[in-house]
C-alpha cells in the first residue's frame, strides 16, 4: 500500500507545473527560487543547517544542483514523547481532501466538537495567535536580556571626585591561621552528598550521555508548493531507528494522521518519517496575517525560520535550533 501511495505522489508531483509567479503574500506558498532564498537565509542565520546535492539520479531540475534540500544532522532527542505531559484538549481536525488530518495542538476545547464550516479556520486562527504571542514574548525576553548585560551607569562626577574611605584596621588585618581547604579532612565531619535522582548519569567508563539523534531534512514539495520536513533517526548505539521507533518521537496525533514513512526524495534507499504538508500553507498564512496585524511583516526569506518554529510543536523532543529571531 505504501508503495502505491508513493507512486501516486510521484506521478502527481511530476505532472504538477512548477510555480513561477510568486504567491507568497496571497497564499503563503513558495516558488523554487523563493525556497532557495529562504534556505540561504536559514543557512546564514543558523550554521547547523546546510544545503545538500543529494543523489544525482533523483535531482529536481527546477532547483540548483547543489541546493536540492537542506539538512541538519546529529540533533539530540533526549526523551520519548510519552514522557511529556499532554492535555486532553488537543483536537484533531478532519479534512475533506482525501483523509489527511491536522492537529490543533493549542486548541482549548470544551468537550463537544465544533462541526461548523468555519471550525477549521477558527482553529488555525487560535494556533496563529498563540504562535505570534510566543514570538512576541521571545523577542521581549531577548531585548530584556540584552539590556541587562549593558554597561552599568557611570558614577556621578561628585562621587567620583571623593574616593571611598579605607577599610577599618581590624578588617584589614588577615589572620595567619586560616586553614587551607585542601588540608581539611572531608570538611572535618564527613559531609556526604545524597544522590540526585533527577540527574542524568553517564556510563562510568565513557562519561558520555548516550541518546537518540536525528538527521532532519527540509525539501521542496512541488505539488503543495511549500517546504516539507523529513526525519531519519538513530538509537543510542548509532543504529538506524525503525519507522515505529521514529514515530515515538513525533506528536502521536500527527504520527497517526499526517506523518508517513516514505522514501527520501533526494537520497536512494533511505526511508524517512515525512510530515505531510497539506496544511502548511494555511497555517503559515494565518501566522503571517497575525504578525502583520501586530506590525511585523514576514519576508519571504524568513519563511523557513517561522516554518521551523511551527514544526517544533510536531516534534517537541527533537532539540533542533528553532530559536532564531526574526530580524
């Protein structure tokens, strides 16, 4: 069944014409040239990402030969998703375009589902509003931290002209019999440290904490005209994860609805967990509209910065860098 699905998607993409006229402002989709511009900006802003050429036999001629897809490798994944707390208010939205679903991770449900025609748009607005609010808080936090590290104010001239008084003689006298801490026998009383159950303990032989790692790839989906995120994972012994194991590190509602195992579009013989891009443009459009209402417009070259921040809700335990600020 998966082979038939992959064949169908390949045929569908093959017959889809390449988008040449920009529809970024109106529909939040990208032309291949805009995808490359956004990728160049991502590589510039975050050095962990880089362009890859991929397998020449799987090259897309509408993209530069040396910029077929973006990748970042060896991204740590310290815990499984079931170790994180999830709330029952999450809601999966069913769509009418062939069974693909979309999860509103920030939907505050009150029990009964909303079956009105506008429910999907309301949920997208909720997600976009909370996303923009988080961006605003992050920007405010960055501004306050930068201001806290600024130089202290200069002393007034009058105060600078009068030096501080010298310390009292008693305070200036330093006794000669202060013991050296290296000569003390276990702090003279046998103080012992209790083990910390929250601490992560490494192997006594290696002193290295072993964890799962992931290689992430951002490809261009010609059919949906948006970026598409794909994952390939390794276990603690650097052995490839199975598809079922990779799904453990993806939001379970997404894993069951919008994440599928499929061949890597640019590498031969590699199966990846790909996040379906069916609603990417809608979510990005809502986010862009909300940011514009707040006086902050998203440029086309910033598209992937916002995209990766949004994707963090799908793979919250995979610790890639999604903290880049919009400037």
